[in-house]
């Protein structure tokens, strides 16, 4: 395959989603029809990247996007995890094969259109065709549990409200939040632009100032009910204002890298299919991630009260989902109809994603 075609495929694949737009991948051309993807994770400094799982799911989303992108250029891909590559820096070897009669994947047109919507969406319920199409998108290895109707959405909004309290009071999460927002911007190549975060401009200004130091955050939280405004705007209102929340559960418990890659493939198929069905989507991973910590008996924070809160949140989540302690949750999100977001994360230039 010529270099131009390869560059066009990778240029499209770049639009795969990743937690906080970290883009935990770099590309290397290793042969005429061969690319190595150098994955990495952020578990050492990002509290949300529990055991690297969200990054691994992003790798899976990238591989699926690459596969779909390649079909638009008459190519299929084969990929493997390079033997001996470390779990926190896995290398994926991808080979492209030309198939002149190949039809583009039906999800191809949605690769660039897919975007996160963090603002309130309409409460218009999902149609049965939309629901079936989302279920089909994730395949037989995953089940989808839909939380619909005002009462269920209200219960999820309360869960997100409680989850946000842990997020906003944790010094470990503060270290992440202060790095990931590009203030005053509508587009960001390597973070979340302020306007895509989902708060009004006045709250955003206040958040920027408060997040300037951990002392200010603590003072605001303690004396000025500082978590209330962001929790209302980022969690409670959007939690209620959507068509449905969707919990994706694997039918067999994931055990390692390959299983989280597969979950990432399924999540990207779900998201692209939502886009094809005129729905927007927002991942809501914090309750899932806090549950991973709680069920592995690992601490989220040096603040013991927050670990205790995560245990309570986990029980509330399981009770809401009618799930048992050892059932697996891999992805949680909300979907609905809305206008197109005015602001979005864009991506690093392809030129900045090469290694070698
Ligand atoms: C594994 C994973 C977890 C994510 N978790 C969240 C989340 O909890 N909350 C949220 O608002 N967005 C979440 N996102 C969305 C990313 O922040 C978003 O995809 C990224 O910033 C790029 O923006 P885009 O999807 O609009 O292109 C997640 C994405 C992935 C792939």
C-alpha cells in the first residue's frame, strides 16, 4: 500500500476516543503493509486509569477504528499483541491486506462525526429499532442494561451525584483534573477544552481559579459548598436529561489486556452505532472505575472516608443494576438526542504521533 493511503487510514483512526483525550498510542511504519501501534497507559499518575484498563479499552477502540477506516480504502487488517511487550506498554502489530472488492464498513462515515456530548440531552425515549441496533453493535459477548424512564434516570443521576462527590474531594483526582482542562478553549488537541466540559462560563471561571491550588479546593468544598455547582451541572442535570443510561456487561469476566481490548472494540462499535442512529453519547466511567477499586479492595485515596464512600457507591450501583458482587461492569454511558456540541476535543497531528 502506498504511504499516502496508509497515512489517510491512520489519520482517520486517530479520531478514536480515549479517557480525557490522552491518545495513549504512537504509530510506527514497520513495512509496506505493516504498522506497529505502541500503546501505553497512565496508571502511575492518573487515578482513573485503574490497572491501565481505561487505556487498554482506548487501545481497543483505536484498533476497531483502524479496522473500519481501512475498509474505506479496500483493506482488511490482522492484528496481534507483540509477544513479550509489557502490559503497561503493549505493542500491537497490524498488517493490512488489499481486497479490491471490499465494501466500506457501514460505520465508516461516523468515525469523525462521533463526539462526546456532556451537556443535557432530550428525554425522548429510545425507539425499539435504536435499542436493538445498539445491542447488535456490541455483539453476543456483551449484554446491555438500559436505565430508562424518569425514575430510573433519577436514580442514576443520584448515583452520579454521589460518585462526583468522591471525584471532587479526592486529592488524587485533583492532580488529574488540574492537568486535563484547556481553559478558555473551544477545541483542544491533547486535553478537554473548557467549553466541552459542560459547565456555564461563570462556573468555569470559578473552577479555574479554585483549581489553582488544592488549598482553595479544600476551602471551597468545606465552607462554600464548592462541589454543588459542578455536581448539578456535570452530573445531576445531564444524568436526568437523556434518553437512557446504558451499562455494558461482559458475559464472562475479563481477566487481562485482551479482554479490555475487546471491551474497547465493543464500546467503540456502540458509540459509532449510536452516532449512526442520531444519538449522542457520554461515557460515565467513574462509578465503574470506583467499583473496580472497591471490588479489588484497593484504595482510591489517602482520605479513608472516600474509600468508604466508594464501597457504598458500589453497593448502590449493584443494587440499581440488580447485579451481584462478582458480576463484571466494563462501560457505562448515557445516550440521547441533542444539538451538536459547539466544542470538542480534537487530536494531536499525525506528525506528532510517529515513533521512529
Ligand atoms: C475508556 C474511556 C473512558 C471515558 N470516560 C469518560 C468519562 O467518564 N466521562 C466523560 O465525560 N468522558 C469520558 N470519556 C470520553 C473522552 O473524554 C473523550 O472521548 C475524549 O476526550 C475525546 O473526545 P471525543 O470523544 O469528543 O472525540 C471516556 C472515553 C473512553 C474511551
